[in-house]
C-alpha cells in the first residue's frame, strides 16, 4: 500500500497553550492561522504541498509555484490565492533571492571596499591576509563581499563556505558541500558514481597524498568497498590527516591565481569548521590567500590577533545613505519626506530594514505614484513590521529563553528604559534580572544608553522593540502599562516622561 500524504502551510500569529485538564489536557494552537491551513490542506492533492499567500510572500524565490487562482475559503471573508509548491530553486539564503530579483544600489561602503582592496593587494603579493567582516544582522555583510567580488572580477579564485543554523551539529558541513561541488557531485548520484568522480578529481589535482581518496570518501560518506584497503588510523590521527587534506584543497589548489576564501555567517559554523578556519589563518604566511569571514558582532573568532589578521566593522548607514537606499528600493522614484523620516527613524540605518520597510510602504497602498514620484495617498500611519522580517526578529527573541519575557516587559516601557524602572516592575529578583539584561546585551538586542545618569538601556532597533511588544498576549500587554506607569522620574525640559512611553509603543 502506498502512503498518500497531503500537506498545507499558512503563516500568521497563533496563541498556543494547554487546554483542558487531566487526561484530556492538550497543547493546542488557536486562531485563524491553523484553521486556514486546514482548509488549504483540503485543496491539496495527494503528494503535493499547498501554501497560503502569506507563506508564499515569505518563501518566494526559494521555490517555484503554481497559482491555484483566487479562492474563497470557508470561515474567511476575503478570498485568498493559494499556491502549489512545484520544486526548489537554487537559492539558499535571502541574499540569494535578493540577487535573483535585483539588488538595490550599493551605498555608503567606500571605506570598507578600500579596506578589502588593500588586504587583497597584500595577499596577491604573497602576504596572506585574514579579515573578519563583523556586523549585525541585515547590515550588508554579504552585499559587501559581493561588491568586492564584482570589483575584483576574475583576478582571483573564489571559494565560499556558507554556514547555516541547520548544520551547527554537522561537522564540516559547509566545507563538505564545497568539496562535493568541486568534485562534480550532483543530486541523485549513486555511491558508485560519486566514487568515480572523486577518484578522477583527486587524480586531476596531482599533488594530494596517496590516501586522499579513502580519507575523503570516509568524510563524505562514500563506501569504497574493496577498491581501497581499510585505513588503520586511530580517531585522532584520522581527524588530523583529514584536516590536512582539506587544508591542502583550500590553500594549495589554485597556484596560478590568488585565492579569496569566504566563510559566510561564521556565527553558525560548527566547532570543527571553526577549528579548520583557525588553521587556515595560522598557515596563511606567504600564501596568496585572502580569507574573508562574515559574522555577527557576538562572534568571537579567536584568531583576530594572528599575523595578517584584522577586523572590519560594517557600520549602519547615515541619514543621507538611508534616503539614497530607500529611493533605490522604490525604483529610483522620489519618496515623500514624511515617509523617509519614518523609515530612517525605525530602521536605524540597517540596509535590509530600509529596503523592506520601503517596499512595505509601496505595497501597502500608502503611496500613490503620480508623474514619476510617490506621494502620500493618506496620512502616514505607523508602518508595521514587514512580514519578511517579522519571523527572523521573533526567532531572535525566542532564542533568548527566559530573557524573552524581560525583553517583552522592557518593550512596553519604550524604546529606551532604565534598569531601576525595570526592577520596579519585574517579578524577578535583582540578580536574575541583571543576568537576563546581560543576555539581551550579549545577543545584540539592547545596548547601554548614556543619555542620562541612570542605568539606562535602549533597544538597538525600533523593529526589535516592536516585535517584542507585539509578541505579548493582549491581556498581558494591558497589565504591563499599569505597572510601568507607576514609576516616574523628573524630566529635563523637552524630555518625554518615561512612564508615559509605556502607553505609546514605538516611542523613544
């Protein structure tokens, strides 16, 4: 008997919790989102996946789809347009999708590109360099690397390792993915075909050790049968020999040109990959290799003090560059000054946020295109968090564990908040609250504020505060302002009462 499966997915907010008691207690997800998903599942044929329009907006570019037309679903007033998932595309990251759709103009990165140019010049001259390109999520680290690659063209051989949160427990997965492509593996290859490709590829390199094939076959999970004798190596020696082999593939396989080794999103790398990267940096010496590693601010590389290593911080955009990027995201059309002010205030100079907020303003119908320029169709209200960002922001909050509740409470107070005020309304004792505030700082969600003499903090992004606030149940949200508003401090002339900020989420 063949198992027939129909799958449907829809995206939206739900309320989860325990319902019932005793043997009848269940953990349920409540709200319209699971109900819509159930209706979509009824539309799916056996062996297919159907998604709602909200989900489609989030994953467009990662898959190819077939529209099922505009349909009326039971229990939903407005019609919706479901899609059947056809197949995956080659895109692996949101940046890949952005590249396929067409990138906005690059702004504000002249100094950073010059720094990378200088490092490449040294590496090409035989003095290896390693640069840690560090910056917060959405700041444009991958975009900077792409701009640098476009500038350098074919003057270097490029090797790119992409780290993923899905592979953090899989040793060397980013390296093995590149190795498989280097030896010509394609999806669906049999073990026999992979072994043949591996043997041919190793032979083409010409400088690899005699045990290269069995070592690589072992780490790639390819059975060799009787083709090679067993490797009588202890675990430690096998690991060392395998690492030496992978280092040779990375560092010594492009003698005719300098090599630019890119490690994307190293904060998600597994420990074995990080160990291999450290060995790469240690062995740069006189090799014509430039190692570029992108990571978020909390990532500790451990090798930045090595000879030839440096750190490049990617800053937020200034107001002029924010306006230029927003205009580019709008197709070069002029945007109203009121909208630009709101985009600048809420995105804090993060390019990804600037682009997504601008697109949301256009797609929401807030703007009207007249004679090649956008004008306000109505009074500018507060822009919502774009759906393309909402999930990632909530995921960052969810990874905090218990500290998420502290972020939520702080979000009710406002964009900025003081530690004394938070202590006065938090149920936690002082030590526990201080520890969780430290966790928020380490995660890059809040930072110390020096606007006044009190122990102050501020959400690094307005959108993070919004996401924390919106993740509260309405019943909980209503309780918090009453608790927060009992605390007041004298304000200097022109300053807003901090307690009142609890009633105006999004204010600073």
